[in-house]
C-alpha cells in the first residue's frame, strides 16, 4: 500500500459518513480526490461537463448522484448546490484550466472570461455553500504556483495566481464557520497536462524528475491527499497550501 493510500485510510474516522461534492470529478485531481474520499469511508457527489468521463467515474465510485454541466456556468453551479437534497460536508472545485497565450495573440474578451470566470466560480460556490455546507465543513479550491514567476504569455495566469489566495482569505471570513482553503499546485501529471503539452509531455516529466528536490513528478494522488487533509483538519481556513515538489525552488 502506498504512502498516499495509507494517508487516505488514516482519514477514515473523520470522513466516514460524510459527503463531498467534487466539481470536476471525472478526471485528474478531482477523480483521484473522489477515489480517496470513498477509500476513507465518505460519499461523493460528482459534477463534470464531460458526460462520458463522468459515467465512467460513476461506474467506479458509485456516487450518491452526478450532474453534467460546465462549472463556468455559475448560475447553474449555484443552483445545483442550493438544490442538493441534504447538507453536505465539503465541496471541492477542480474545474478550469490555465490560459497560456502570448500577449499579441490574446483575445481580450477571452482573457476577461478566464480571469473573471475563475473568480465568479469561487464566489458562486461560497455563496451557495454558506447555506448548504455544515458548520466546520469546507470549501477547497485548486489554484497554481506557476504564475508567481513572470514569463511571456503568463500575464493572466499570474494575475489569477495573485488574486486567488486573497479571495480565499476573504471568503473564509464571509462564510465562516464553513472553512475555505486553496491548493496551489505546480505541474501535476494529469490528463489536462497531457493535453496542454502534447508530444512535449515526456520531456517535461523527465526534466522535472531531474530537477525537482523530490526527484519525481507530482501526481494527482499527492494533491488529493492534501485535499483530504484540508477537509478533515478543522483548524485550517483562509490559507493557501503549495504542492509542487519544490518546483518554485529551482529554475524551469
């Protein structure tokens, strides 16, 4: 049994009988988090925009329910959360992808949607979650660390990297006693990373294996284990937790 699986089993007493809504739960970090919640004795509600992937995840995990829609439709997202039949214990949102576009090729409307959409999604989940998540439960969001180092084509990502921790801290006060935390991930070996990098994926993996202090690439299971910790440790709120294998400490 891996260290990550042991960690998931260790949260069993805290998650047994609890319900976690995973938005973006059909692949990558969201799917792995749902797996670890189930391994730890919890129930899941899965939301994703890809119906085929969501159906596969449901066959594996036997969720309480599923819903298919784009989480950037904030009206639909907020309505979905408000209409859940029972209170839940935690909501995790992994939906969304970074936009790396050279300035000269940036569509200003799209850039506004990328930035505003991520902010609006967090606001919608917080507003609905205030009345749906039990006291002491949590909202867990996924951000990133990559934008902390300026680079061409990273302006919008850098702005979000700076904004999301501040928003997380503010929401933790707005929705207390529901807790709010942000996971800031570096490169994680997910299907999304594969789609962004294409035939450069293996070269990126090999570079990280050679340069990261941990000597390996961060996996979805690593991020999921951190998410479960944030759900079960009820002393944690309003903070941003980095998980990048030391990527910020080295060049590249």
